[in-house]
C-alpha cells in the first residue's frame, strides 16, 4: 500500500494511491466450482438423512394421547348448558373415560388444548396491560386504554387484570383418575412450575405495597374482576395462598398467547413421588373429571385434554424428522443430477 | 468548466475513458444490479411471510415478527452487509477487465437487471417466504420445550421466524457477494452478531421492567434459543432456502457459462484476488 501525498502543485488533488481508495483491497473471491459444490451437496445430504433418522427415533419414543371432550361422555349436557350465557354462574361437571395402552414412561405432562381459538388476533393481543401485570401501582387503578372494552366494569371500577386476553381465561379444571383393578386413585399433579421462569418472576408480579400485612384482597381493593370471571384475581387458587393475584400460574400460562388457532397449554405435571406413578403413567383405564366452564360453541371450537411425555427434542411432533429425511433425499437427488451434468458437459 | 459542473463524470485525458467504461462503469452496473436484486429479495421475503400468516391469524394483520425487529431489520440487521456489497464488489479485477473488454457486453444488453430478472427475484422471494413460514409453523405445531413448557406461543414463534429470516438472507448475501474484503467480512458477521446482541438486550429483564408495554418479549430469547428443536428448524430453513439457489447457479455455470464465469475461472485458480 503506497501512499503518495503531494500538498501543493498540479498533483495536489490526486486521490491517494492506497488499496482502499483504488479498490485494490485484498479479498477472497469464492467461486462455485465442482470441487466445492459437489462434495458439499453430498455432505449435506448425509447430514440431513442422519439427522432425520436420529430425530425420528427420538420422537417415536415419546407418547401422546389426546382426548376431545367437547361433547364426549357426559360432557354433552354441559356443552348444551354452556350454549346459554344465562347459565354462566351454574357449575357443570362431567366425566370422560379413556384408556392408556402403553405405559407412559418418564415425566408426563397434562395439557388442555383448544381448537379454533385465535389467540393471535391482532386486536386481541393488543388488549392487555403489561404495566399492570408487572405490578405497577399506577397501572393497577389506571389500566391502559388498549384494554377497552374490558377496562372498567359496570360499577366503574378499573378491572384487574384488564383486557380481552385475561378476560377470556380458560377456566375448566380437571381431575385425572386412575382406575386400577382394585380401586380408583386420583393422579397427583403438580399445578405449579408450569410457567417460564421469567414469566413467573419478572413479567408478572403482584402490586407492591409498603404495608406487608395487607392481604391480597386488600391490595386489590378498588379494582373489579374481569367481566367473564367467576372469581376475583386474588382468589384464583383457594388452596395455595402464594398462587394468587397476577402470579397465578394458570393466568400466566393463559396470558402467553399461542401463535396458532390450535394449541395446548400446560395444566399440570405428574407427581412421580407417589405409587404407582413413580415410573410414569401406568397403562390402564383412566377418567377425567371436568368442571366444564369454557364455552366453545360460539367460535365452533373444540376442547381436549392431552397427556404427553417429552424428550430433549420436545413433544411428539414428527414433522422435523420427516422433513430432514425428505430434504436429505432431495439434496442427494440434486447432487446426483449436478454430478451427471458436470460429468457430461464440463469434462 | 460549466460542462464539468453539470456532468456526471469528468476526466482530463482521453486515455482515462477506457478505465472509466471498462472498469468503473462495469463495476458500477454490476454493483447496482446486485444491490437491487438482493434488496428486493430480502424485503419481499420479509413481507410475504406476513401474507402466509394472515391465513392463520384470522386476517387481522398481526405481524409475524416482533415490532422492534421490523423497525431494525432494514436499519441495523441488513443495512451494512448490502452496503458493503454495493461498495466493494468486483467480479474480476481491473487488469482482467482491460484484457477482456467483452465483459462489458452484459451491461449493454441490460442482462443483470431487467423485468425478467425482477420477476425471477420475486419468484425466489415467494419460495423463500413459503419455506420461512411453513417450516417453522409445522415444526412448532403442537410441540413443547424439553421441560414440557410452552414453545408454540406467539413470541417464541416470532423469534424463531425472525432468526430464520436473518440467517437465511445473510447466507443469501454471502452467495451473492463475489469479492470478500475485510470490510465486507466485518459488516456481515458484525450484523449477525448485532442481531443477537440487540435481541438479547431487548428481551432482557431490565428493559421490560422499565418499559413493559414497549418490550413485552421478555425472556423469549433465553427460553427458546436454548432448545435444540429451534436451532434444528433454523438449520433446515436455511438449507431449504439456499441450496436450490446454489444448485441453480452451479447448473448455469456448467450449461450456460457467461463471459464472467469463463474469465472468472481464468483469474481464480487460487481463489484469492488482490
């Protein structure tokens, strides 16, 4: 890189003879040659096929069972009852029976699923107040106007938690029962530890008050419950006092909007400390006792209960393994075609 | 003097005309066309993904990506690499440009950017957008994290889609660039690194605690990018978007080599041009 400077005279305004200014920078100029492209294609084909096989084996080792309970079993009469909004205050319980053929070994997760419920509608997703949920006192009594029309209740009190997302919270509850030869036994489920760590500890916090002796009901005084709820937010979990308010885990799970209209959300995790569930869910007859509250007829939706084991790869989704296998085969085909073309035309 | 002031180019001696045309003019045409094609490709791809998502979000105009990503995509994540390409790109160096003046012909025939080229670029974008939406959609459909918790939520899907997009358009740029200076390397890898740095800092605890309504994606990067599932989806998307382009270009070089390809093989036995 030679720099020739002249500060005066006829060559004063000549540009520098540097590599940068004369566009002579040292550079790498890669080209698509047969020596690089063909081995690369064969290599990628091998990688894809091997990945596909490995993932397929992993996913086949997970188990999943879905039970659609919209009309099933005795839930038919609950479905009819929920068609009428006037019955919203009345509870309705039903039972669905199903059978597990093969033991679900390992950790088993209990989900509830909704079909055709669009949590990804833009106005629906905007209708929430994250400032209120993080525990800001200012937002507790003054929710954001994005929450309209779920901002104030009919008495003029601000709603906590405001917005359409919280208002439409899923409120069915389930009890899984195992029918062994001798007896029926309630399957113990952990109902906590179902949320992301950051959601539970950062994104959702109860409003902070200086007076630590106040109960949660007193902290939320001056606010109303969402229009479609049967219980106020500070009383969502009567059994665990720490699972109330905005940090209620079911609320947090529901507030994490799903990307697509058919989704499932975690309800509980099998407690494997108790016999006979130490290895997982044993094969046999099961039933789910459901407190059927969430109406799905209005949007032609369906509800289901999902039991699933997981692997390091996640739940039972066969798409990625099969896609890798198909891609590997396509790349191999392409590589063979390219080799044939190169052989015939270039050599 | 007035002629100089009102002209695009001016030079003092006639012998400079050859260099102006065969070297700088040709490079300028090449850079402009590559820039335009790549710019249209990356923005059409980015936009068409929203078209496919419309079928799944009730046509409510919900964006697939985080709003901050949409703002920063053209500003930070893909601005410098394409700028680097349009400033420094050369297909052959100046000496070879003088020796093969017929390299100038593609410019005269308007071959690098025409209605056909634009249409091909749009078609490529449509294909890329189909891959960039439907592969993450199918991979995330009805699945969960390795600890059973949610990964099919909107925020994780947005993060996955935008990471796939950034990585894929970056690889496509790497394919388009034929002259990798140190500045280009810095711009490309720097932009990719910037994407991850900015994403992690926007999705961190501090930003959410201070501005909860503006930065609602807290925890998403940490909770989904540690899943092998997500990275395997990104890998598959990149492969499916990029390998057909490589194959197509290789086939063209073998079956219909252009003047540039022929001169390129002459100059480039070492692969290093200076």
